[in-house]
C-alpha cells in the first residue's frame, strides 16, 4: 500500500534524523531517561546516538558514554557515535581515539564505570551535562550510588539503555519498577511499529529463535529476563502463545476484580468473552464504592455477567455494593478451601494451576508477562503444589501481581467449583 503524503514526510524525517518514533520524547528535558527492550526494539542504540549527536551539533555539551565494564575503545559506542556523525552528514567534527568533538565544542568521553571508580576519576565528572549508560542491565548498585549524585550540574541528564538480564537488575529496579517523577521510561518492542529500520532479515532471525528456543527468544527479542527458574508455575512459551493467540469471542461474559488493599497495589479488572479477554481497567487509590461502580459499568449493568471479586480484606465491600446494585457478584476467597483438596492447598493455588493458558487469548502486555511468568511454587508436606506467598513475590519482583491475580479471577470457574452465592 503506497504511503500518503503525510506518512511519506514523516518516514523521510525518521530516516534523516535516525530516531525511532517512541524515542522522540527524549528530546524533552528529564533528569532520568530509560529505554529498554529486546534486540532490534526501537533501534535503541542507533536512536540514542542520533539524539546525542544532534544535540552536540546544536549546542555545547559534555557527554560521557559509559558502561559498567569497558576494556577497550572498541567495546564503547565510539564507532557508533562517529558513524552517526557521518550518517547525519555533519561536517567540522574532530574524531580521535580519545574523544569526539563537535564544531560547537561539545565533547564525547568514553570510559567504563569500573575504571572511573577505581581511578577515582568519577570525582572529575561534575561538569558533565549528559551521561549515556549503555548496556545498563550490567550497572551495579555501587556505580549508580556514585554516578547519580556526582552528575549534579543544573539541567544534567542520565540516560540508560538496556535489555533486561535478571528480574532485579539494579537499573530496572530503581527506575522502572520504582517510578520516579523525574524519570522518562520507554519500553520498546521488536518489529516495525517501534523500529522503522526493521528488516526482513531481522524478522527471519527472530522467528527462527522463537522456533529453536522460545524461552531464550523471549529474553533476546521480547526483552524479558533470562530463563525462568525451574519452579515457575507457567512457562513464558505458553504465556507468549496465549498473548499471540487470536480466537473468535464466543460464550459467556465474565469479569475478575482484584481489589487493591494498601500501598502501591492497584485495583485491576479484566472482562472476557468465552476465553478471549476483551477489556481491562486499572485504578490506583480508589475506594470500594467507586470500584464496585466501575465493575458494574464494565458488566454493562447486565446481571447475567458473573463478576468474581477477591473478597479477602476490603474486597468484601466491593462484593456487597455490587449485589446492592443488582449485579451477580461472586466472592472468591484466595485462602479458602479448593475444589480439589488432593492437588491444591487453597483456592489461590487452584486458580493459578487451573488457568487455561493453552486455550486463552490474553493481552500482549510485558507487565502481565512478568507477573504470570514470575510466580513460583513449592510443595507442602502432602506433596501438593502451592504458590509462593505474595510477600515473597513482591520482594523478588518489587510489586504485587495485581494484573495476574485479576486475570486468573476472570478465568476461575466459580460455577464449577460451587462457590457461587
């Protein structure tokens, strides 16, 4: 299909500036900027190099390009920066092995954080305007503890780009999981939507990797941490299949509501038509009356729609209000007695292990992927499988599995298990 005139102008502008659409927001000021995703996702390094070179060409800035360990200049982004200068057709630049200098007097420095720390040269960075920490999944807490307060010039910025390695990479933990009001965080996906320079060759390599080792491909291309532990309840391969599945919506409508109890937890609700999720809502800091109204609206004020509510704690108020409104609200107690007491220790265990991951059609959502794939299990003294306590999950991952819990409630067959009130 030919491009419209407007699309053609936009595409040519992207080719000229070499910046992926999602990363254009990095032109706006923000103390912390984070770009993460898998291979080929948004052309992270290509785009960031272009943004930095453009800035250095327009105004005088001091830029440090670093990574945790950099044994040689060849391991740095030196070549990428110099190639970007050439690609943008900029002239008058001075490119040496030690530094790269723009006609405006901007300087690019290339040093590894480990070397800077050991040489105490970090103290000489107070005049740096901008830091690009590349491959930042390898950033140590020690480096971040030193870097953040040292780069303190007014208007200074620190940029991080990475593909996740572990569940609790320090940079992910500090700036993605624990959001800051001065942080701009961009998650990028592989494919043409986020990368205008995506090629047929990249597509083929990605497809082959998913055929060969889907779990590893989720790390390489999907931006997920490396392989799951042996006691993960659901495999990322099965979850990816559910997220990629596109089936006809048919059958009954049902809703699952996980009610926030305290702190940073979120109230989340999903609606499904048969085994296809068709809607989702998410709220923070909302009272139970409002939550009940939102769930009733999501049901279309239709009493034939089963609304399953996590009735533990404050969820009881949501159930009561829904029933007052005329809804068919079903209280579900995660700690209650399961239908199959020989296999599971509680309703919560049953929900997780009975989820029809190989039949469902669920949203393609990286947070939902992390929550579903991250929950682990163990065995009790009778050999029954039980999910890890939520507090242990929150300690490992850094947040409550609110989306996963709401999704599982949505699919939990309350009628089959005779808990319908």
